[in-house]
C-alpha cells in the first residue's frame, strides 16, 4: 500500500506542476452552464421556455371546464402552454409515448359540483421523462384549484342562489329576492382578503409509470439541471488524462524503470487507477462547491451525492484503464477516447435532453455513463437515493476495474 501511495504522490506532484489542462476542463462546464442557463431562463416579460404541451380530457364539457381551458389560453398563458383536447384513451396513449408534458383529466360534473358546493378532483398524469415542464403544469393547476376553491367557498350562498335561479322559469324570478344576494356579494368583494382553506378542489397527481411517491420538489433551478449534464462530459476527459499516463510512461521508458524497482505491475496499475479516481472526486467536489456558490444549486443529500460521485469516478477510472490496455500509444488513445466521450455525451443527455431524442436513441442512452449519472444526480437533488443508477454504475465499474487489471498486467509486461 505504501508503494501505491508513493506513485499517487508522484502523479499528484506532476499534475501540480502543469495543472492547466485540468483547470481548463473544470472551467469550461461553468461557462457553458452560464450561457445555457441564461439562454433558457426567463428574463423580463419574455418567456424563453419552449411551449409546454398539455393534453386535456374534458369529461365535464360545461361552463367550469371551459373556464379552466380558457385560463390556459389567456394572453398571459398562451405563450407558455399549448393545449390539445383529446379523449382519455388517446391522451393516455400519447403521454405513455412522451408526446406531451402532462395529461389533465377534468372530472365529470365538475361544473355541477361547483354549483352544489361539492368537492372535485382533477387527475394530472405527468411525463416522467421530463424534469421540469410537468412541474410547471402542476403548479398552475394547484394555483387554479386554490383560487377557484376560495371563490366557491366565499360565495357559497350566492352560487346556491344562482343554481336555484337556473332551475326556475324566467317568469317566476323575483327581482326583490335577487337584490339581497347582490348586496351581500358586493360586501364580500369589498372586504375579501384571503381565500378560504382547505381547498375545495384537490389535485390528484399520477405518473405514467407507477412509482413510489416522491417528496415535493424544490423550486426549479435551471443551472441544477444543466451543470450535472455538462460536467459529467468533462469529468470523463479529466480522469482520462490521468489514466493516459500509463501509455506516456511506457513510451518514455519510465514504466520500465518503475518495474525494475520493487513495485509490482499490480501495484502500479492500482496506483494509476487510484490517481484517476481520487483526482476525479476532487475535481467534481470543486464543481459541486462552485455550483453552490455561483449558481445557488441545492444538491440534496450530500452523503448520497459524495457516494454517487465516488462510484462514478471509480467507473471512469476503470473504464479508461481498460481502454488503455488496447492502445499502442498515447496518440492512438487520444484519437479514440475523445470520440468515445463525445458519443457518450451526445446519447447520454449531456448535449440534448434524452426525452427529446428519437426512441431508438433513448434506448442507446441507457448504455452510457452520462445517462445514469444525470438520472442519479436528479434523484439526489430531489432528496432520494439513486438506487438503480448507483447499482448499475457500481456493478459495471467493478467489472471494468477487474478487467483493467487483467489486461493491463499483460500490456505493461510486453
């Protein structure tokens, strides 16, 4: 173990003398995150987000449901939402294919329930492959529910009067009987300050796939979405630099001199993987700290985050150690590893959100580290442990680690 640490110390000193490549790779994600965050964050009165597609199933088909649909299409909201009226079967079929951000089902007798002061319950089915657009729909519906609930409860007597009037013949309506209702309504409007609680209308949330109920999401931060996606791409490049030293030292004859000493090949390989692993962790902890200070990112449970970063860096170190066992020299490694990182990033969600890709590409994304890392960090920021991403990365990382030792032992002896 002592000899392994000596090699790690040597590598650390070597990088400290020439840290520019690593620093540049650390700097670029923050620049790209800032640019993308500013581009896609709303500024002023202009909405820079893409329109949110919402499917609506109107089982009520009455005045209250039409009022709700009109609320989505008013001048303040029409630039944000794109509404499509569908039947329930078609709506669920489209949301299952990811064709919309959310499916809203307005219950039967919604208008009648309002007039009778009865509770109603909307059903909102969110697209789980999208991170924040369904949340906007959810918050809009919660706001609508609170406003309408408050209005209905405050003006309960007046609404009952309106209901009775609708059931009467016009000739039987007495102006004298209506006047007290109008006067009372006037006084309430003047003195009304708060909506009543609890809400009369509740929102029932439902995901496309049955999942364990998650904790309420914190306020959306565009930078918390962009930074992990971009940073994992550059973390791959950073750790690759440390593992490529195996080929560099082999070409320069340094490896032969090391092996002539008492250091065994396995110890040398473990030291190199350790260097890439620990330096990757240190680099990403800098990204985490800067994300907090610069972008005000809330990363969630930091114990979960640190463990997830550790297994991710371990995976990357094992992956590039294994790849280097097949390369003849560092130039060949540089020519092949860069495209591999780009492919991982393109299909894994670092460049384009996976949910926006064709279905065939979405399947391919599951075979990239980037996809599982981005998915895992998203779960952690929501306060959940990323069980599946953690399991997949740790198991496959262990396999890569074992294979890298086997193949590299043969490589460095040649």
